[in-house]
C-alpha cells in the first residue's frame, strides 16, 4: 500500500480517497472481477490477471490504470461518484413521479457509470493494453475503443443474467444513460470537442487526430448506443425497445420533449464514417498485442505505463 500511495503522489500528485460507500462499491467490483477470473480459469484454463481498485481524490470524471511492480491498479476519481451525483440531481427526471424512486433511479445510474468505468479500465489489463505500451495515437484510440466495447458487452451480459426478464429493459436503459452522461460530462470538462462549423476538422484533420489518445466522445456514445439491439427471449422472440426508450428519456431529461430537433444526417454520417475507421484499427492492435491465453505472451514487469480512461 505504501508503494501505491508513493506512486500516486510522485507520478500524479494525487491521494487515495476513502469513504464507507466507496469501499462498499470497490468491494462489490472486486468480487465481480474475481468471479469472472475464476469462471475463465475453470472453463478455459486461462489465468487472467487480477487488480486492485482505489478511489482517488480528484473531482474530474476520469480514471486510469497502472502496473506498479507486478500489480495492476485501477484508480477511479471520486468525481465519477460525487460530482456526477450532483450533476444528475440537477436534471429533469419528471418521468419518475415518486421522489424515492427517482432517487433510487439516479443512484442506479451512478452505480452503472462506476461499473462501466472500472470494467473499461480492467479491459486494459485483460486485453493486454497495459503491458503492450503502444504509443501511436491510432493505437491508443483503438485500445480505448476495445475497452469501451469490452465493458459494455460485459455489463449487458451481467444485466441479462442477474435481472428478471421484465426488469432487463429498464436496467439496460439505465446502463446507457449512465455511460451517456459520463461521456457528456467528460466532454464538457475537457473542452475537447465543440462541433459548430468545425465538425469535419474534428474528425478528419490529421493534426487534431494525432493529438488525441481517445476517440471523441460523440463517437463513443454512438458506437455504444449501437450495441443496444438486445433480444429478450420469453415465450416468443421479440426486440426489446431499449434504444427507443433511451431516446425518449433523453428528450425529457434534457428538456427537449417539445422541441423540434433538427435533422443532422450529414453530421451523423461524418461521425459514423470515422467510427468505421476506428473499428478497422482494432485489428491492427490485436496483431501486435498477444491475447490472454497465448503461451507466448510476454509481460514487461518493470514497465509502469498508466493508461487514462
């Protein structure tokens, strides 16, 4: 623990942040990760690295993963819980009339947001990103894309497994709303992308693209939204209306219910085309990074390479 505290102070000038609620959340996530590691080991005889989770005293919406010695550590800024709660409570949740239910709904969104961030960071360990130490901007963005998809895929399966069929749709809606508002807040904090007349520059300008280590938040929101075509099997096969419900709730929350939304088909095409390029880049890093279960996988135990969310 002393080594981790010193690492945080020396490398980032940050401190560990401890609260009772935070410890409860961390313990729950540690159990989820441990359970998955056991299942993979038992079913496929593959040893998946573990990790330690910590909250960090930082109000921004962010997290990062480091390898300290031979131990993988995920550091989550407390802002993902505390600042996000303050932000969400100021939005319009009028589609939930009961005050207690509204509070519980917001708390669920905060929890799902925390889950998404942690499993995004754990994907950097699971997929070999931390040990690979890739440095090109295209490779870094591909790593972040893969981590997003890993996290969303895991949590969708988690919800489907642990929720009743009747509850599954609402839980999946909460998951996406959690991710949406996290990315929205990150975008505002970073000031990384403002569209207006610079949309094409944001997505096609080589100099701007080379400066970014992450996909733009609009890209991340769209490709994660596209994962919400969930089929629920009951007495018949039917498409659960998760995507439609998400859009309807966002119109209410963002007070757009009575507003005529402009058609932005060209903007969507620009973003979507850039996402297709991003998807192709994953195959490049998958050739460079040995996957878990590959006996030839080599781990550089001396490299401390933080990967920000």
